[in-house]
């Protein structure tokens, strides 16, 4: 296949049904941003919303805003916006806390449900190369519950479904691998977990907002995900949590704070969880960051996720085609599946000098990131990235390599955040 040329890519952009969305983001000048899988670009409506929330709702209306501006319902309202993107009903998702904390809540709930059905089911099966926080949270929970009630079993990638046995309570998976961008078939894996009597907990950190997810169609049990990646909610934005409605009655929230109580303002001494998704709230919601996320999600309101997926695949395919000659010329190796169905919305290239090359590339205006030990990671966000951007990014990468710019000593100094 001949690599795409610039005219052809411009023609694709000219008939892109999502092209107008780019104007809804404040993309810094001179930057091609391919890191929306780590921190999404600032949506134009967020600063306006923040100004209003800070000056009017907080500044003027103060405590009354919990009622008059509906602050108290914001976790549920933001959850409902996210629900549409992940194939859940509006009352099965809330926005709250961080992905890590939410994972603790849903894993605990899932272990509880599984043990009630069959006390022998106490194992959490997970991939050994899952994102570390997911593994750390599972380790912490297993240590807390003790061996009789929980055990984390780490297995090699792709062996997870086979590792589910009679003692498995939960299969915990991240749908898209943060290093390679490889995507699990969520419905198929969920089905296999269920056939073997286990529950499925999904981390949608690199899925939500990147392509359509159909949690209810797949019969998934629990899910969590990030607000600051493809949902563009801002640094440290609240995360989300999904619990299938059939589990609401018997999957308690172990982080049983007052915001998950059936009637928090009765201030009773005994905890009684709310009946619906609200029971998975814990403490007072962070209204400023939830407001930013809420405004960011308005951008998705008229977006068909099917189109997002089509464009995402077109962008990643273009990047793969354009970088093919660079692999031969400069020693990159494609670490992401070429099969569309097995690819999320990112492409990773392996190179022994990956860190230095990424630093030099960022200095040249193309922002991706680096994941140890050797991956240059490029995220493609269809709402604000064009095919022409992809072309220029690859040209710049080629230039950085041809000129050996990455060999400059300053690019070898490691930052705290890579
Ligand atoms: C980004 C990411 C997280 C982040 O968790 P936080 O609690 O927001 O820090 C968790 N899991 C996966 C798979 C991720 O990619």
C-alpha cells in the first residue's frame, strides 16, 4: 500500500463530519497535540463555566448553591452524560473520586456479590501488565480482606479468560492497554467470564470518549474510568463509576460515607446506603472540577460515537502507514495491533531511545508521551485532531530523527512525569 499523501489526507479532512468540533477546543498555537489520552485539550466552554461557577455560584450564592444551582445532583448529572458514551443507563453511572478510588469501591462490591453466590469465589484475575494503579488497588484490597476472602491472581496478557476458574470472583481488565493501545473485545471477554461464573469489572480509562462502549449490551457488571483523558475534564478531573442496575440491591459500597447514605441530611448514626447508583458516592463532591467536566461533556452532546470510532481508526491507520518507512529508516517498531478491531485510539512505537526522541519531538511542537521502558505513545482524539495534523506530526518525527536532534544531552534528563 502506498503511504497516504498530504492532498489525500486534506481531502479526508474536508469531508470529516466531526471537523467542526475542533473549534470547540482551545488548542495552543504551534502545537500538534497527540496526548489527549493522558490529558485532554481544554474545551472552549470550560473557562466560561468556571468563571460563572467561581464568581456567581460560589462567590455570590455560596451555600445556597447546593440547592439553587443543583450542586448536590452534579455527580448524577455528569454520570448521566457519561452513561450515554459507555452504553449505560443514566442511573447506572456517577462521577466521583478518582479512578483508583472507584476501582476499590467496585472491586469490593464485586467480591461481595460473588462470595454471596458462592463463598469459594474469592480470586481477582487480572493481567500482570495492567496499569499499575489497578493492580496496586487490588493488592491493597486483598491485603485488607485477607487470604480467606480475597486473592489477586496475575496472569500473562491474553491468558485472562482461560485463567477464570471455579474460585474466581472477578475478572478485572482494562479494555485498552495503556502501553500498546491493544483493545480487548469487551462483549466477548465479558461473556467468557460469565460462562465461567465470574463477574466482569472493566477499566475504561482509554475507552470512554474514544469510541462507543456498550456496557449494558455486553452485560458488564462494574466499570470505572477517567474524566481527564478522552473526556477532556481537566487535570485530575473526577472519575466515573458504573454499576449494572441488577447489582444495586446487593453490592454495597465499602467506602460508606455520608454522601452515599439514603438520607444524609437526617444525620443518623447508622449507615443505610441509598438504593440506586447514589450509594456509590462517598464524600462531598468537588464542585469546581465536576463543573469543568460537565462543561467538557457538553461537547459530546451532539456527537455520534460511531463517527468518533470511524475517524479514530482512520487517524491511527494513517499514522501507522506514514510511520512504516520511519520504522525501517530509524529503527522504530510498531507496538500496536494493525488489526482495526484490536486497536484503541492510540499508537505506540518502540525505540531504545524512546525517551530522548519524545523529548525532542515535544520541543519541536508535537506532543505525545513516553512509557517505560521504550514506548513513544501517540493518542488520537477525533474531536480535535485532523489527518493533516497526523501528516505534520510524522514529518516532524522524521526530521527529529534525520537531524539526530534527540541526541542533545538536555533531552536525556528525566522529568518527574514522563
Ligand atoms: C490513567 C489510568 C488510571 C488513572 O487512575 P487515577 O486514579 O485517575 O490516577 C487508572 N487506570 C488506568 C488503566 C489508566 O489508564
